[in-house]
C-alpha cells in the first residue's frame, strides 16, 4: 500500500471514529432537544408510519406545510391563532421533520441517499388528511412546503378525491427548476459519506446559537420576530435522522420540480403566491414570476423589500392571500 493510501485510510478511520463518538453524543442531545421541544399536537397513523399534526378552528379546511429544516411550530408561532376563527387549520410536520416519520419504503440508513420527494410527501399527507376527515382543503406551503402543496394539486389532476386541493397558497414557495447547484452544504451532507460521517459530527457539535443565526439569515433583510427562533425549535432538525431527511430531500429535489412543472399548465385551481422581492433563498424571478407565466390561475402578490419569510414579516398579507384563495375557490 502506498504512503498516500495509508494516510487516506488513517484519515478515514479517524473520521469514522469521530463520527461514531459523535453519534453517541447525539443520542443524549436528541433527548435534550425532544424534552425542550416536545410534540405540540396529535398523531395519525398512515401507511408505514405516523404523522404529527395540530388541528384547530372552524370553517373551510386550511392545511399548512412548513419549509426545509422546519416543523409545524413555524405556524403555531402566530398564524394558527390568527386564522382559527375563520378556518379549520391543520398544520402538519412534513415527512422526516419534527415528529412525522419518513415516507413508507424509503431507505433511511446513515449512508443512504434517498430523499422523500414532494410527490411522495403529498401522498402521505393526503392519506393523513383522509384519516382526519379533511375535505376540499386549501393547501398552503412555505418554501419547500410550497412545492409539496403544488405536488398535492398535481396529484388531483389524476385522482378524483375529496382530499384534492380546492386552492393552493404559496409563501415564497419553490415552484420552478432553477439554474446552478445547491452548494456544498446539501451536496456533502446529502451524500452517502456525508450522511454517515459528517452529519453525526455536526448534529453533536453545532451550538444552538448557530440555529439562531440560520433563522436570522433566512429572514434577511428583515428581522425575525422576537421569540420566533426559540418557539420554532429549529434544534429538532439537528437530530441525525431529521438532519439526513432534510438534506436528502433538498439534494434530490430538482428532478422532481422538473417533472411537476411539466404538469402545471393543466392546473386550473386558484393559486395565490406571496413572495418577497428580496428573497435570496427562493428568488421571485425564478419561481413565482415564472410559474405565473404558464399557469393563468396564478396570482402573485409581491412584497417589496421582504426576504424569504413573508408570512411572518407581513401576517396581514399572508391572511389576505389565504382569504383570496378561499374566495376564488368558492369556500367563503
């Protein structure tokens, strides 16, 4: 064996040892995180697992789907309370996030690379909606949740179901294929070696303050509301299983967006989009404005100077687009 190979093998062994030690540390940290941020809702059994949800209010059915790295607490911070007097609001933890299981049949091992596609997530959550008796819902999603909402609507093109969306609302949602890659974070951590060796180390060692910085960066150029980061419980995604689910979903997203976008011109249901002009994460020029060009039923409300979290920066605007969707769908 050459000296170079010996060095590489020694480095890999050392890195693997560090990952194993970090995995043991993560078990304790997971317990601490779950104690600090326990489930806030209930669970419904679906094929292959369970879905965590919170359901409140009266009126037309409204489903809320969070973005990448989040959980349903994103909506319990303010919007659920603001909407439950007019809508029956159901916020879901998406598959692999918060306390919802991964989609059935997906490989979840440390070195696996499978991502739960938006289509598969929509199917799992549609089954949860069926079990909960939800019919004719408005389906709203933020960021990655936006593409799951669109996948929910596309599924309705082929299936006659009471769980088909009556309208879609997107808060800075992913909609269209984008140019370029995703960067090292998702490329590395979503890979087999990254999932097996890097993720346990990051899960164990990344301090809570880093989560706050990520929240601030996501809101930029706007400030995050006081108390939001603590309420969200972003640490939940730092548990290794959730960490892997999140990065794999994002890393494998692009071909699914391409496939879904080919069906968009068939959509006729009301689609309301709220998007900030300063969004650097899901740029309005690539997503909201482009889907509006190919789907006549899309209405885009642009918020000048707003970044990637428009539904918290301007809750009145968020409620207005939901109401507009309900009115256009004949639900109010």
